[in-house]
């Protein structure tokens, strides 16, 4: 895990921004069906944001 506080915060922020960008660029549903690629990109974006938030949240842990 990243021990350097500044590096961990910056990596977390980058992951949150990239996750939001991936979710924004994911193709939306068509009139008849939901795109499998769109769902995969949406899930990847959510995962990236969750990891980024977890990295930033760890920075606020008083035990570290």
C-alpha cells in the first residue's frame, strides 16, 4: 500500500477523476437494450471511484 500521504492522496484524486470520466464516456442504453460494453465501463468507473475514495479516506484515519 502507498505510505506516502501526498502520493496516496494524489493517486486517490486521479482515480476518482478517471472513474468519473469513464462513467461519463460509457455508452448509454439504446431504445431496445442496454449495451454490455456500457455496463462494463460503468462498473469499471464505479470501481475506480470506490478505490480512489478508499485511498483518500484512509488518509483521514487517526491511527495512521
